[in-house]
C-alpha cells in the first residue's frame, strides 16, 4: 500500500560539504581504460587466467557451456556479492584445454570454444565446431572507477529478452533498458530489475553485481554497470529454455509456492482504529483485525474462490488478536499473511501465531539491490526458521536470484486500460528472467472500474498468483468501502469474476504442475510465445507481446481496451481450439475480429494438450480432489506429468512428492483411435490418496465405435443424465467424449481407448480482408543511399508504379555498405497489414533483398520494433509480407543482406496493404 513519502531536506549536509570543499583542489576522475594486448596466459584446471599487462581476466568454466568471466584491474579480483547471487558455482571438474593460433588463444571444453584474441584482448564465444558464432566483443572490456561495460557485435536478426520485471515490452532489440531501481512503477520502468539477459543466438549472461546498470541492445550491444569491476557468468544453451535452466542452476531455481498461493489473495488494512494508521480511521468493517472475518464470510457467501488474506496492509495499520484471527480464517479455508514497512522484529511470534506469508514494502526495502535482496531473504528465513511452511513472500525491487525467494510485484499502479495493456508483456516478460511468480494488483491499487476489474481478472487468472489490494481505489461500488474484492460489484460483473476464479481453482493441478516444471528447469509458467516457438519470426518479437502461453496448453490473448472484439491474435503452427466454442483453427495465422464480449477472454488450447482439473471448489481444502478430470485435445502423441505433494510444507524437498504420467496417442487428422494411458503415481507424501476417480473429457468430432477401460468395454449412454448417474461409462455430446473410469488405484496404471473417432476439421483463421494502399500522394521520406550518377536509381522509382524502373543504392564510386533502408510517407494513416516487394525486373540481379525488416510508424520518428522480419526468395516474383495490423503513416523497409552476398539494395516497386475500410 502506498502513502506519500516525506521529502527529506539535506540543506545542512550539503552546506557542510560545500564548506569542506572550499579551497580544495578538484579531484580528477580516473580515465576510462580498455584491456590491452595479451601478455601472458596460464591455466589451473578449469580456470584460465589471461594477462594484459598488469590487468588480469579470469575465465572459469563451471560447466562445459557455463563460464565466469572476471576482470581483475591491476591484477586484483573483488566480489562484493559473494554467494548471494551466484549460489552454486561448483558443478564438478570441467575438462578445459588451451591452445594457440596466430590470432587468438583457444579455450575449449566439450561444448564451446572461447577465443581470446591477442591484439587487443577481446573475447568471442563459439560452439564446439569453432565456426558457429554465439557472441563476439566489438571492443575489449572497458572500465573506470564508476563504470564497467562490455560491447558485443549484434546479429542481423538477433533478439534479446530479460532484465527482470520490466514494465513493458519484452522483446528488447533496439531498446535501451534501465537495470536499476526507481520505484516509479510506470511503463518502461523496472519494478524488479535483474542484471541478466538472454539472446536468440543461444546464450545468456548475468552480471555478478549489486550496482545499477544500463543495457543498450543497439549495435553494438552495450551493457554497463556503475562500478569499477566486471564479473559475469555466461550460459551457452541449446535454446532459450536451456539457457534459463543453466542460469537458474547458478542463481537458484524458482521456489515452489504453497498451493494456497495459487488461489486469489486479498490485502487491506483491517485495523483502521489504530492511532498510528496513516489512512482513513473511519472505514466501515475495518476497525479491528478480526473484522477481516466479515470479508472472509462475504467471499464464501458470494461463492468466490479465494485462499488468503493480508489484513494489515497499510502504514501504521498493525494488528490485533492475531492468533485468533489466523485460526478463524483457517477454519474458513484461508491462510493469513502480514505486510511490513519496518522490518521483521516480531516475525518469530507472527509465524508462530500462524502467519504464513510476508509482503515487503518500499519503506523498508525500497533502496533495492543488496538491501532489498537481504530483506527478502530475512522474510524467507522468518517463515522457514519458525515453521515447517514454505516461503511465500511478495516484493518489489527484486534482483537476479530473487526467483528462488519471492513473488515479484509491479507496485502501486492504476486500474485503467493503459496500465492493463503494459502489464501483459511485463508479467510475461518476467518469465524470461526465470521469475515464475510475477503479479500486479487486479485492477491496480488506484482508480479502477467494474469493467477494467473484470478484464484484468480474466487474464491474471491464467497466471500462477494474483492479489487484490483495497483501500485506495475509487469510492465505489459502495461509499466508504474503496474495495477491490471481486464480489464488490453488481451481479453481472460478479458473475464474470466468479466464472474465472472458479476456472482457476479447477485448473490448480495444472498450474501447480507447471510451477513444479519451473522449479526444476527455470522455465516459467507464464511464457512469452518465443519460448515455445523460438524459430517463428512473429513469435520472437513484440508483435505477440499482448498475448502469452499459460504453461504448455493455453494461449491467452487479453482484451486490454473497452472493446468487444480482439484483433491480432497470433496462432502459431499447429491446431488451436477455442476454449469456449470448441472450434478448431489451423495455424499459423493472425486472428482478427475475435468476438470477445466482456465475459469472454480470448482463450485457445493447443492441439495435443492434456489438462488435469480438480472438482469445483472455493479453496483447496474444501473437499476431496476426486475425480480428477483430464481435459484432452488429441492431436498425435502428447504427454503430461501431474505433480502432487502435501501443498504446504517443505517436505517435498526431502523427496516427499509424487508424479503421475499421462500419455495420449491419436491421429493428427481424420479418423482413428484415441488412447489415453494414465500411469501409476510414483512417490509418496502425507495425505496422498490410495485411490480416486478419473474422468476424461476428450475433444473429438464424433462418437466412438466403443470405449474400453483396460480389456473391458464401457457402457455408452445416450443421455447425459444417465451418464451422470453412472459410476463408469461414456457419453458424447457437443464435441466432447466424456468417460468415467470409476475409482482407480493411484498406484496402478490404466488405459482408456476410444475407437473410430473423428478429429475436428480445422478451420482457417479468420482475418479481416486486406486491400492494397494506393500510392497516390506517397513520397520518399528518407533513403540512406541511391544511385543517380551511373544510372537512374533514385529511391522515388520504388513507388512510381512502373516495374520497369528501380531504386538502386549507390554503386558508382565507393558505394555504401549494408544495411540499407528506405522510409516512405504514405500521406495518411492506415491500419497497415503488409508490405509488398517487387525485385528489379531487368536482366540484372544486384541488390536483390535477402534478409529484411519492416517497420511502421505513426510519426516517422518512433518506429518501435520491426513488425516483420525474415528472408526473401531469390527470384523475380513479387513478395508479400503480412503482419498484425499496425496503424501508421510511415513505412520503412530495411535490407539486411543481399541475395548474392553483395552490399547493394534494389527494388522495382515497394507497396503496402491495409485492413479494408
């Protein structure tokens, strides 16, 4: 919760410093230095020390594809972070060889080659073949007393991600990103920075530092931190997921939250009568801490799932009757946590009383960096040293390594459409720094409305954790409440909120299993499209920043405007089932005009998905979790592993958990048999059921010939009521085959086969009709090169409508190097959906574009990320590049490479397409 913070006056201090400075000579700042040439090299095991005069660089391999690059200016190595960030650096011996060529020393493992160029000392990392480049320094490491930076060459289509919980777009090419704490919580700030990034070239790097920095993903890439030392660990993975796995090997795996942490929580001050409270002392039903029980009763009466309360969230709020309140909340199915702005002096007593979560505040840890990191660690220790419970801490101002300790939270934000818009990529992008649990208050802490609340809750229900924070919003729906609980609205909005909270509760075993995947691998539950589709050029960039994957099954496309339609939903290759209608679509393609009234979140399920679901409940202790429903979308061979443990203690760390595999085999299209194999649940934990029921919901287009369970044929029912009354059997209706297995031992496997079913026939993805944009009034805004001496290669020829003319970059004289670009003013704004490129139509071939990027801009100054990128075929035919509609007046085509390997660019015609008006 936020209150205005006093401005501290430093006049006395400043005056004293000024007096002390009188008569003192100005102190010259040490000049920036760059590593010189190699003067020596030595090896001790997996550590190689490279000398450049008095300076040293230590290369230490932790794993064959993970190494530390550590600069020792003047031969002195320092490490202020110790083991706080790099928690594990000893993974056993790594065979490392050093050899020499005329240009560089070759430091080699079984996975990579690190070149150390001699004159001057620069590093370049290659795959084992010493041919496939991963990264290369454009200049040597540079430092002064106040900054240390690395500069890397940037690949022509290289994309970058990471830097923590950045509040905005997650694809970072061409962006300069602050890796620093400012507690402003606006778009493009960083609520929990992390000195880590990863690249589509297949590497990641974390700086071992507590100091703020700036990362510029321009050409060259420059990463700078405000200290006179350089210390970084590099991870050369097989892909982005593998890089996250390696990164979290060293900095710690994401923690596994308690299962109630996946249920919605509510924070407010329910002790407003405390004289020290800085908020409204007269709030109804908020006078003493036990008043929170009234809200717990309201939640249950409204049939709204929820799992925890944080009843002292307010400066000076405090609490009364904590043990009794904790017990009474627990009896109603809620856990209790506490907020702190002053530290944890009473944490032992609070946890002993039953408090099970801690939320930090900027008044305590707002300085960020090491102080905030250690504060979070104190909170973790406060919970785990005084109970058998798991850590469950919420914080701002996280850092690299925070993923192992806390939920990172976007701070005090507004409840409006614009804040919702940038929250989608912010929470998604946090996962690209292995932050599995990232959240923002539902509908913000300030302002808000019933519609923005419903829309915000919809998509956040498909992230692992979510919370409402009350007391600071608009004074509605009831005067003096300022509440943001989902039942504080009219009946229609309550019904929408209830619908998504109930669905989230049913999906708990799915999201809990995904959290276990994150805990084991560092791959987050909330996934940017690029994590699953790294080779899809659309998925790699911010064209998909307004959607995400919830685990490996769901594609979520939030509506973040006051609209009942959603454009620009990108469905990658494969089949995708509309969760609400059952309609199957064939990707790849961009869905425009999706009908999304207020109660409908655009939600698609990937072909092959297997989704475990609990029976409907309002909290995880309400009823036995039987039967387990397996929601199956058959398409070829697929698998899922259900993870279970006691949900609340740390005994899982001792191996007290169980995993149950589920495998589905089916045709990829047409007619065939669908077989679901449910394996034995392997492992033990307190409370594990010896048996339970299972129900399958298999999405197919026709009834089966028969359904068998093991060797037994199950009864088919023509009426749903008869099926519902039966213990075993099957029923087909509305595109779903329902199968009941009856009670099965969790220690035994079983198989269900449905013979002769038809899979749904995928439909084409609906798109709005496009039309070419007439070039009347088009002009060339800017071109970097054009040949006007040796031939008429003027840029204007590319938009004159005559394929017999052409734009050609300069070739007489010295010419110019790639990349080349042409910027066009279309004379008016359009919803641009594509670019057409016609190569030169004469007998020549020079200048044919191979690699390209396309940009659209509203003002011709701020271009943003490329709307499309790729390569053109080397022929004379017209090429049309489609992309999700972006409104703008200006069009830019950037040529990155030429079909013959030359340095020129040419075009007979360049055109554009727009949504039909």
